[in-house]
C-alpha cells in the first residue's frame, strides 16, 4: 500500500513522540487515536496547506493533535486562521482532552458566529488571547452536550467582551407593539410543540395592547426598557417570556391604578 506524503509525516511524528523523554506521560488514548489517524488519513487533504499550518506548531504532541483533527474533519480545518487552529490544538493538549471530544469541540469553535466573535475579541482586546477564551469556554461548558440555553449563554458572554448586546428574542424591540408581536408569536410557536403557556399568559401579553393607548410616554419607555432588560441574565425563550409576563403584570397597576381599585372586590 502506498503511503501518502502526509501519512509519512504522521509516521515521523509518531517516531518523535515515542523517542521523546516524556512519552510515558502522554495519555495512551490520545496516542492510540493519533495512530489510527495515520492509518486512516484522508487522501484528499490539501498537502501544501496542511504543511503551512503545521509550521505554526512547535510541540510534537500539539502537531499530533492537529494531525488527528485534520484526519477527523478534513480540509474544513484548513479554511480557518492557522494561528487560531494552533492555539486550539495547544488548548486541547493542555487540558488532556479525550479524543472522543475533539470533533465536537473543534466544530463548535470554528463555526459561525462563534469563530468570528473570538477572532474579533482577540483583535480588539489584548487582555484576551485565543487560549484564554478557549479555556473559559471549555472549563464552563461541555461542548459535546451543549443545550440551546448554554449556547446562548456563550454567545452573550462573547458579545459582552466586545461591548455588545446579544439578544435571542427581543432583537429589534423598537416599541411595545413590536415586543407584543414578538412575544405573542413565540408563545404560539412554543405551544405548538407543548402546551406551556395558558390562557392567563395570553391575557397578560394582551395587556401590552392596552398600554399602547396610554399618553404616558415616560411610563411606556420605562416598561420598554425593563422588557428589553429581561434578556440580560436569561438565556432561553421560555424564561425570557415568563419574565416579560411578570413585568407586564407589574405595570398594569401603574397604567390603570384607579381602574384596578374600582374593579376590586373591596373597592369603594
């Protein structure tokens, strides 16, 4: 069987690892996965580009992890910033990450919008390097089993590092009418999959339509800002909507204080 140029490169790395004085400290599962990567290395990898990326590595184990990643994910890896990829491999090596997690971690970190966010953070803020951000994410989240809520949490954190807001629901809330339409539509959408919101919730969101007729612009702006702020510490649709419903209820007594009093069982 013919051995490709990159497979030969892999065998050279293997010999370097085995002859290294710290070989016994290498995770045997990482070494075994690397050996499998050599044997099953794809034939369609861009050799010249691969070798250009390999120049960004100094440590043999980091090179082996890069080799394994390319074997698993193909040329997709070679479309990203080479320094970004080298720092990712170094982070994976430093954390002694299981090879079973390589693809999930790498795929998440090289997919938009995560990839561009991290690139921009490191370009605009010298306090953060790629490895620092990778470690923050990997130390906090399991990227092999990431929930939508956790994904939104990561996006919010990264945007904050760029001094930007990331909103998953109230992205363009120019006024209360927009917020009403967004909330009502999302509540109906959620209920198609599970009966989560009840009639009382829809009655509450409909209060927004009553508030629109109020001449008190200051009060309406205050409500608008509170509804927008409901996303600040919440990371999933249901939690955000429930918080909005709570806020809308709280404002009912501010918009219609006398009506509520007269309508009360104990009103005079």
